């Protein structure tokens, strides 16, 4: 596919994206300071190009319907995966991230081995899937997710307990505490002066 646009080429150059390979992709910083509608348009475009929707139907051991229900982004770029998490968090969404090496596969009799880890950024809870409907509703597989959400028997990973603290801060439940042996007896907080980010 060849796309001819001098203006678009200039934009890619301005944002530092011109000539980048798959593992070098990122979201330019300018997109963190735009309207929410622009951020959602960007997330929608990324979902429709490198994203996926999974709405598996499978019975669990208790006889109920289970299976994974997620909207996800797959990328070889760790930086892009981190950018996606940051942008979703700006929208009040808390995605999960998984990293793994893809399995080698056969293509025309040759074994293709991956050079980079695969990063999956996923939104998988009921509340957050519903909150991102305007991002995924036009995806080619959106119907599967819409049907599942409309089902009276829809179950699965529905809730992630979130405690609102302020407009830009929430608390998440602690799921486990584990004591670790560590030779260091001190804890250090390294913070950025301007925003007090750790």
C-alpha cells in the first residue's frame, strides 16, 4: 500500500515518526495535552489498525458462560505500549499489560522468528469496556462485544475495584503482600521536582 501525501510526510517528520519501524513507534507528547475527543480518535485509529477485540464464549466449570472479553493493542514497541497505558490513564481507564515472545511460525516453507517481544495492552473489565465504547464501537469485531454486553447472562472479569480519591488519582485494592529478603534497609523515593512524579 502506497500513500502519497506531502503534508502527512511533513507531519510525521515534525512528530519524529518518519521512517520509524514497528518496534520504534510511539505517541508524540503533544497528544497528552489535546482534547479528550482527539485522544479517543487516536486510540480508535490504533485499535482499528493494530488492535483486536476478543469476546470468547466458553463454559466454565460451574456451567456458566465465561471466556475472555477484551479490547487490546498489540505492538512490538515497548514505548508505544507505555504511551497507550499513560493515555488510557488520562481517560480514567486502567489497562493491563502483558509482554511475551511470540512463537516462531512458518511462512512459505521458512521459519520466521520474532526479533522483539510482543506487548499487549488490554482493557478487560465491564465498567472500563463500557467506558471505552466510543473507541471500539466501529471496530470490525465490535458486534461480538456488543452482543456479549447485551446478554443477560454476561459474566467474566467484570469489576476492578477502584476507589476515587481526586480528579486525577484513584486507589486500587491490594491483592497480595509478600515479604522479601533484601540486603538494603532503606527505601528511596526518586521524584521529579515539577510534578512530583515518582
